């Protein structure tokens, strides 16, 4: 397959009634596990990095690795910058070769959110096929060291969501509907399905136009995930689960093999655990065989 944008992948998902996993990675081992699962399942894939890993590893390095994988893999793969709050860094990652950018100005006023999102959209669209994701309302929890308290989280108004999409020209839209970053504190999170369904109908009811994004996938019950997919969610972000899988698997392996000093075996254990976690998500999202 060739390098592809997130919007290309997600328009097909929106039309087909399934969703695609967008998996945040912090190192090459996680990346290998994520890609292996998607290849095994013949599923389209979105690789995500938040700002901190992209700066630590180097955006040019990440793009080079991504291109090498995407150009040889038998599935479509996009590279997405997640939750970037700085317009200039969005532009730098677009210049480096990310195929998809999220400008997150959701904690700004509505007008400032529109202004910043449109600026990134105009820049990325002028450069060619680079998708841009915007968010309206705020998702509680912690993402990339940015914490939003539950009482500060604001849900997206359906009509204002339409206005945001139309004024910014955004390619992907993430409305806040009650999902949260991190680990949910309850077995039954308060997700506003009715609100999400209304937003999906207003934006994509006459045909797939702007794919909708669900943030805070980790910990959502399977029936919640499947309902959100049925209502029109086509991109599901999964980050915290992969972080926990990496750390817990590493700790477990080292604890059981304390006399070993072979990093390669730890890497294999982590890669396989990540692969299994991503495979479960692909099953839930219904994207197996959709590549």
C-alpha cells in the first residue's frame, strides 16, 4: 500500500458502518505490535503519536519509520499527530510528513478554536493531502500530561458542531460527548449517545462528509463501543491501554525472569501483548478484513 491520509481511510469506514482504531505509540516496539495486529487482521490502521513522543523520538525519525512501514505493508496506514495545542508545531509535523494532524484548541473560546483550527486546515490543505482533526468541547482526564477536570469538561452542542465543521473546513471532527482520557472510574461511564447520534445525523446524515472521532477509548465497555460505531463513530483513539500494556508486560516479564539480561525477550513480550490488545480492538470496531 502507499502512504494515505486519515480522511481517506475514515470516509470508507463511515460509509461502511465500521470504525478504525487510532493507536498511540511511544516507541518502536509498540509500533511493531500495532502494525502486526492490523496486518494479521487485514484492517486499515491509524498510527498516532502525541506531541511529547514526537519531540522525544523526533518527528523526522517517526515519519521515516512510518513511510518505510506504510509503503511495504499490505494494508492502508496513516500517521496522525494527536492533541497538539500549538499551531506552529502542527505545521512543522505537516511539513515533516505526517498525513494527519489534530489541532486541539478545544479549551479556547469557540471563536479562537475556529480561528486556530481553520489556520491549520488552510495550511495543511495548501500543502496537499493532509487531513486535519478538530475538537469541540473538552474531554476530561489526562492526555500528553494535559489534565482536564471532569467539572471543566464541556459537551459539544450539535448545532454548534455543524457550525464549527463548516467554518473551519476540518476533515475529521471530535465532538465531546462524555468520554474521558485515561481510566474510567466507573463501569458505566456517562456517554451521551443521543447527543452523538444527533451530531452524526446533522453532519453525515446525507452521506459521509466529515468522519467523527471518539476520544478516550480505553476502558469503554464493548457495548458502548459498538453503539458508538453504529451511530457513526469511525475513528477510535486508544492510548492509555497501550501504555499500561507496555509497562505491565515489562514489569511482569522482569519479575518472572529476574536473572535474565536480554532486552530482546522483553521487547518480544511487549510486542506480542500490544498485538493482542490491538487485535481485540479491531474485532470490536468491525474493521477486520476492511483493508
